[in-house]
């Protein structure tokens, strides 16, 4: 019986794919472009760019769980929007049924629908005039109205909360389309007003860039912090939160470098602490990449750089900030900071990287992929004797893939999602005294508010401000950051983020309380 059932399921899948093939045969080149445009934000851009037929798009929808034999509504929605309503019959839908379900099950956003509607109202002459108005900032390539709007979006000239550029173009070239924009604003305002959401949920996020082996969703869910037990509360009140505050999470996230992992034996009251009484606290290097050749600008990153600078200066560090660093410039920065004589008299070293990334690597502003291990290896005891036996902290705000935690995959800043993920062991030097703080677990995106900065860096700095005066050690602070960030959600309330630290620290790291602690 089992083999018959399996055979039946296989036949059903073949039958469903036959229907998709029929739909593909009835769609032209322009229809394929429209499908790809409507899927932006739901299917990674790299995959869409490689799609040359409707069947290619369908394959990606199947892979992203946006389409299946049992649920073909999203494809029905796409066909309805592009005007191929006669093809709905192959999915067992009617035009009326799709219209009825759109308010409930529709996946194409108001903003994406608006851009599509506008594209249909921009003829070849209108497009020529719009390109003329923006000529200096556009590449010299043939464009359709859809590719033109997609480019404006990619260049961050427009987004769901900023339509000024689009309004100006329409006002000059196609004034009648301003009605579509005004309608969109009304519908968006109504959507935001009902139901009310908190400030964080109203924000604009951009899947971000930022090292360990890729973890299965089930394992990740098991690692999320649960309601705090009485034992956990008691341990935290005794200053041992790093030990007991989130055991299942930390035991997974912090193994992986060869020396210590966070457990009840390595984070106790009697554990030795790193020396923090030399002439100065140390150097803090911040690499802040905002602009790239083809990747999105990282709007809001200046907020992260500012708060990092303020907090680490408050902690006594000398801060060096490098903006929009190319690969060549990164090598110069690493050589300069590695050989800095100030290390000899410092207690600690901090290196922060704010950029786009992939599994185990980060992007320079000229889009060269640099392994994180390569960056950290410049500061081993052999390469940098002045930092021997001193704690070296690295904080990385960059995606480690394209997946969205607790949701389906969307486009992010990782350009090679098919590439095998780097393990955490391969990303951190095996020698002692290193700590690597990652904005997200491997394979996943991290979030950055385009005005207020990233979830991870903002949480890290805020917890340093609050917990350093309480004499909490760095691992306790990072555990609190894990808990804070893991509880945040995007504006739809479905997408989450889980930071991940790893370390080879041999002692507890407790920053001295700054004299002006209460004024920060």
C-alpha cells in the first residue's frame, strides 16, 4: 500500500508540473518579465535574474514554498495581476475566486502592485522622457518601464515610504499616474492604522548582510529563549546569566572554537578575569561600509557607527573609523592596526565590521568577498605580539545568507546562497583570547532599520551601557543581546533574527565601570 501511495503522489506532482508547463507555453517574454518583477522581495534577485522562462520562475516558487500542488494561489495571484486570467483554469481558480481571496491570501505587496500599475501606464515615450530626466544616474542600457522602476528601487531612489522621486517624474511626464500614488498612500495608511503596531513593527527594514554550519529551522526554534524559569532567575540575580540564562541557546551558539564553550564550568564566580588596569583600555576599529558598486546602499549604518563610537569611547577605547573600505584599503587598515604600537599598553582590542556579507565572509565596498577568519588572523599572538594573551573582540553586522528566520527565504545581501556555508570553527582562529559576535546565525539575513540602525548593533551598545555598570561580563551581556534580538520581529510580525557569539576566551572579561556611567 505504501508504494502505491508514493506512486500516486508522484503522478500528482507530474500532473501538476504538466499544468505549469502548459501555463509556461502560453506566456511570452513580457509576461516572464512581469512575473519576475512581481516576485522581487519574495524570491532572491540573483535567482530571478537567471530566469529566462516562466518555468524557471515556477521552479524558484516551488523551491521557496510559494507554490505547490496543494497551494497554487500565489501563482494564481500573479497570473491575475499580469492579465493572464484565462490561465487560472489550470490552477482550478476563477477570476471571481481570486478577487475574493486576494485581500486574505495575497502576497504581492501594495508597493509592488503600485509599481506594476505605474509601469503599465508608462509608454515608450514617457519612459524615454523619464530616463532623460535622470540620465546622469542611470546606466546606458535598454530599459523597459518595469526594469526602469526596478532600477530606481535598487538605487534606493524609491521605496514603500519614499515616493518623492517617482512623484516628481510623474508630475513632469505622466501627471495622471499621480492618482495611483495617492491611492497607494491611502491604502498604506489604512493598512498601518489597522491593527496598531509598535514603533519597531512600523519600521522599514532591509535584509542585511552578515558563520557557522547552516542550522535547520527546527534546531533554531528549539534554541530560541523560553520563558525564564525560577532557577534561571535565581542564577541571573547572582550575576551568572551567562551560565544559566539561556543554556540551550548558548551551548549551541558558542561551541565551535577550540578552547572554551559557555557552560556552568567556564562562567562561575571564581573564574579568573582579564587584566583591565593598563595605561589605556585599547583600540576599537570600526569598518563602516555604506556604498557599494551594485549592492544596495546600507542606509542607517551611520547610526550603528555613531553608537559604537560613543559606547567604546565611553568604555575608554581609542576609536578609529574607516568608511567605505575597498579590499585594498581593508588590507591597509589591517596592516596598520596590527602593527599599532598602542597595543602594548592596552588591555583589549575591538574590531567592528558593518557591511554586506555571506557565510563566513564580508564584502568590501568594491564587493570583494573577504573571509572573516582572514581578518581575525591578523591579530593572533604570532602576527600581533602586542595583543598576546589579551582579549580580542570582533563584532560583525552582516548577513550570513538569504534565509529569513521563522519565515520563507527572501532576497538579502548574500550573493551565493548555493555555496556551502562556512563552519564557525573555520571562522575563528583556534588560538585563545578571541571572541566573535555575529549579528545572525549562518544562512540567515539580519535586519537594519534604515533610519535607526541594525537590531544587533543597537542592542549590543544599549546592553553595554546598561550592564557594564552592573559589572556583568561580556558573555552575560551577549546572552542578554541574544535574548533581546531574538524577541524582535519585523513589521509583519513573522520574521526574526538570532545573533550568535563564539569564543576562545580563557577568562571572564569585565569592563571597568566608567566614571561617567550614569551620564551616558
